[in-house]
């Protein structure tokens, strides 16, 4: 049984009116996904702790910060101080344990993620140590890319392992989620669906978010 949460990704919001965009999706959001990109780990450059701090003052939604940066360890304290609820780091950077330790120390929820081409075996050893495992279903860096369906095999495997072992780890999927792909991601066992362009680029983001949720979990929340 999945947790059935929707996380609009503010990457696709209009940053010039971010507060209004957040207010608009709040009734249909369980958390806000915040994409942090450094122009180095990924080519794009987005936002950091000051924006998280401003959001914290504006919303009670949990702020789920996805760190696509080369040096997350240098930024975790700033994100915690800004009011992030959790941070998610990439396994591609190398041993994530020192970053987990730092996150725990700071009271952050511990998230780990992996790119579409990175095998589940690369993150499986850490399942006991994390609160959230994020599956990238596009290559990180930009919103609006096409969903990579091969990622669903990894997600199904993770769902099986997490359930068999009774682990308290949420499974989140990020990239190319819309009304067509959300049902597949939900069926594969995702607890949290991240959706950026499918929500914020829609004429009516609230309706779009509701439709994604309804497509994913027809009998759910
Ligand atoms: C991509 C980001 C995603 C992005 C998803 O690197 O991690 O969170 O916002 O955007 P969509 O839903 O448009 O694929
Ligand atoms: Zn993301």
C-alpha cells in the first residue's frame, strides 16, 4: 500500500509569482518539491536556501529539497536553517553516508536518489538508513522531459524489497509524471509522485493536479 502523495515541483512554476503559485496548488499538494541545481552537477542553475526560507514563511507544506549539486555537504546546514523538511542527495556523488549523518544531525529527513541509468543495486545498501528513496524518471536538470519507463522495473523491485523488509522508506518518483504516466508509477509502487510541468504549465494547475492524483489512485485519497 503506497502513501499516495503528490508533490508539485516548483521548478515549473512562475518564479516571479512563486507565492501565488504555491498558494494555488496547496489544496492539492502533500508536499512541495524544490529542485536545487548548481550549474555543475547538472547544467541548469535554479534556487537555494534563500528561496526555501521565503517559502517556509509562506507555506506549511513539507519542503522536499532535491539537491542536484556537487557539494551537498556544504549546503545541508543552510537548507536546514532555511526550513527544509528533508534533503535528497544523489548516490552518483559517491558514499552518501557522511551526508546522511549530517542530515540526521540537522534534523532533516534523509533522502537518497539515483539517475535513470544507475541500478537499484547502487542504492539498495542504504535502505535501512534513509527515509526516502527517489527514482529519477528523467535525467536530472530540466523540467518537461519525457518519462523513461525502464525506471519502473527498479521501482517495482524497490517496492518489493521495502515491503518484504517492512522498511519505513517512502518511494518517490520524479520526472515526466502526468495523467498518462502517473498510473504506471503508482502501480509500480510509488508513494510520492513529483509533477512539475504537468501541474504548473496547465491552464488550471489545481484541476491538473487532481487529475494526476485521480489517475494514479482512482480509489484513493
Ligand atoms: C528534474 C527535476 C524534476 C522536475 C520534474 O531534474 O528533478 O523535479 O521538476 O519536472 P517534470 O514533472 O516537468 O518532468
Ligand atoms: Zn526533482
